C-alpha cells in the first residue's frame, strides 16, 4: 500500500524556507520607529536627500563634461550644482540629525554612526569644493574640483547604503500596520 503526504497550504510562495532574520536584528522585528520630523506620518529625511544627491551627482557629471570639452558652461553648471547640493544637504542634515539625536535605535547601530560621519564628510568636502570655485569656477575644476566631486559621489553612495540599512533593516522612519500610530 502506498502512502501519500498531504502538503500544508500557506500564504508564502516558499513554505519550506524559513524567513531570514539575522540574530542581531531579532530585536527589530516589529512595526518600526516613526521619524521625529514627519508630516502626516511621512518622514521628511528620505524626501529631503533626493535633491542634494541629484545635484552633487550632476556636479560630478558636469565636472567630467568640463574635463572633456573645456567649455565654461560646464564649470558654471558645476558651481551652481555644488552650491545647491550644499544648501539642500544642510537642510537634509538638520532633519537627519533630529532623528539621530532623538531615536536611540539610530545611535545604537553602526549604520547610524557611519551614515552621520559620512554625511558630515560629504558636506565638508562639498563646502571646500564650492569655496574653491567661487570667483573662478573654471580654474579649480582640474584636478582638485573633479577629484573632490568624485570622492563626494563615492561617499554619497556609501552613505546612502547605510541610510537604507537604517530604514529597511532597522525600521527607522518606518511605521507599519499594528503600530500605535496606524491602525
């Protein structure tokens, strides 16, 4: 006589594979921690970093454009993009520092400290890059302006990784169903 096994019906596509949760993350399997600066429950820090990141990435592109063409247009564009990236970055940092200071979970994580230190470094280098160019946007692009823009672009990517780590793994600024804030 042949026996047949009955399979359980589950809502997951792979019922035999357990969820992956790292041991140090078990304490964060919850609904998340709301941001300290939010409008209608939507955290402002992720929104406020979009333009500074875009401006600084575009400044790197315009520096490369100047390097390839020697066209003053690219030098002027870089100066404006760096200035706007700096101003937007300062605003984003004020919002981000509020979460860092008021949410203990951020300060307890290496990702929180790495994100903070990298962003302070990015803003410092961006200020130096801007001050180098004021008054003569063209003369300081090669080699130092381009090099600083390249370093800022690289650090921004790494910092973004740590920021995403805070949001997605440690649930900072993420509040889901079942929390006190949302039914």
